[in-house]
């Protein structure tokens, strides 16, 4: 049984490492990278859930990959994206913006976009705000952070040559969003928290 577990752990680690490379090098999303990595290693064999690494394991691998191959450029890139995110969050302050994704967790690289979660009174208010700013945006859907229920409207646009995605939640979702996950990692950050991250990076 222990041999089986060892093989399972090894396979998970190999899939996580391959997925991390795709995320860091090509900007692939986690789900796509995981699927492609599994196919790369196992061919068309149907892969059961227990063989797949979770996102936390892949995130650790992305972090390690960045340190190994992009250690001279990634920290500056991350700081640049966090500063841009802070500026945008300040503009969107009326809609309770929170930073999430790679720019928050520190794994953002060359191909990473800025992901914000907003909790407005109405999604239309955000769209009207962007229209008044002459922003050309596209509307799509994103899975709810709770992992169930209806997907949420997401508006995407280019801002200062960076991709931005605003997931528009309902105000009632904010209470659940602020609960600390079981793993203790911050899933989203307020304006003040992002400001603090930037200050820590700059040693101020």
C-alpha cells in the first residue's frame, strides 16, 4: 500500500511540476495546465481525481519555478502588477474591490492578468462606470468562488497594457468572501491589504 501511495505522490508531483511550467511560461490557467500536464505524462489515459494535484500544490510549484527561472525579473513584474491593481482598486473603491489570483498570491509572471472581485449594489453600476470612463470591455462568466450555484458576470478589458478581469458578485456574497479559508491563506485582499503587500515588497 505504501508503494502505491509513493507512486501516487510522485505522479501528482510530476503533474504539478509540468502544469506549473505551463502556467509560468505560457500563462495557462490552472485547470487547463493540469489537464494538459496529465495528458503529457499519461497520454489519453483517463485520470482519476486522486491522481491530480490540487491548486495549492501547483501554486507551490509555480512559486518554485519562478524563483528558479525568473528570479531576476518576476519580483519586479509582480510589484508592477500589484501597484496597477491598487490604482484600479482605488478607482473602483465604491464597488468594494478585492484582489485575488496570482497577483495576490505572489506567483504572477509575464503572462498574468489582474483579477479583482467586486461586490456592487448592481453589476450594471460597474458597467456604467466603465462606459463613462470610455473603457472597451467584454462580458463573460466566472465560476462562483463558493464552487457552486450560478456563475458570476465578469467584465474584462485592457488597462495600461495589462489584462483585467472584474468578477461582479452580489453584496451579500461579501460576508462569505471575508471568511479565512481552512488553509489559512488569504484568498482575497482589500485595498489596505494590497497597500501593505506593496510596502513589504519595497521594504518601507
